[in-house]
C-alpha cells in the first residue's frame, strides 16, 4: 500500500477540508497549489490526488492549476466533477493519469459505462459517501450494491471516500466496505477520508487496500517521511 497526497482546491488555492462542509473550508497557511504539491513530494509522496472543488460544484476545471501540477511529472489523480464523457476524455488528454469519476457527480450508470469504455483502467470510480450513505442520484441506496454495478460496467479501480470523515480525526470508518471490495478478484481498492496516522494506514493495508489518500496527517506532520517511505515500499 502507498500514500497519495491530497490537494483540495477551491478558489484557486489549497484549502483544509473538514467533514465535506465546503462552505467552511479555509486556505492552508501555505496555500499556493504548486508549493503544497512540492512540499508533499518532499515528504516522499509519489502520487497526488487533486479535488477541484469548484469544478465538482459545477464550474469549469481550473485548467491552469492542473497544468502547473502536471509539470511535476508525477501521476495525478484528478476529480474535476466529471458529469459527462467529454470532460473525462479531456482530463485524460491533458495528461491526468487517473481520472476520478465521483458518484457525487456522474449522473447515472449509463454515463459511467461510457466513461469506462473511453478511459479503461485510467478511470477511478469514487464511491462518494457521507456517514456511510451514498451521495448523488443513483437509485441504489446500498454502497456495496453501487460498487457491484460499477464493477459490472467494467470499473476495476474503486476509491471509497466518506466525506464526513475528512479532516475531523475520527479514522476512515469504512473498514468493512473496503474489506468486502478488496476481496473481489481483480479490483483495486483505495480509501480516503479520516486517516490520522500509522495505525489507520496499517489497518487499511491489512484489509487489502492498495492506496490511501491522506491530507491533514501529512500537512500536520503526523506522518513523517519515514512513514511515507515505509508504506511506499
């Protein structure tokens, strides 16, 4: 398992995410996106996850910031509010390694199926939750049932992300769901939201999770370069 450093963008700067309450997000003390990315890379992180919160809310992606981050030549995961195949393809054409398609954004299974057809394994399906309940407008209320449908449509990479857990120091809280998904053959599972430190990472690794998205624990120094190197190895 390895650590993916998280950059939450809003209004052109990096903000601290708290429980998915985007109206309450505040800029980090050092909030320039490229500077934050370079600081994460200095800790030994080798992949970055970018949540373009304005794009998720309906705006155009902040292309100039994404392009500056792409100059760092590390794999980028980007959630930029993919609601249609055109935006997903455009992100891939710009050089995004993993195009994150969020349950919060993608309107229906049919659109996801078309995105899988166009993007293949570059697509990461983000199973967006709030306190364990799925976000978005899909008809299924059970997260595992949604994941099964995504897998039936060809998804092979699933990110389990509970927004209520982000930045509040309560742990990921998705262990059972992650374990069920990781037990499925050929499915790569990642987890985000609530990672406090080594103990949470060790638990996720024991469940078969392959990547952990981490923000606050890196920004606050609760995870050291030595920790990052250990999990990367």
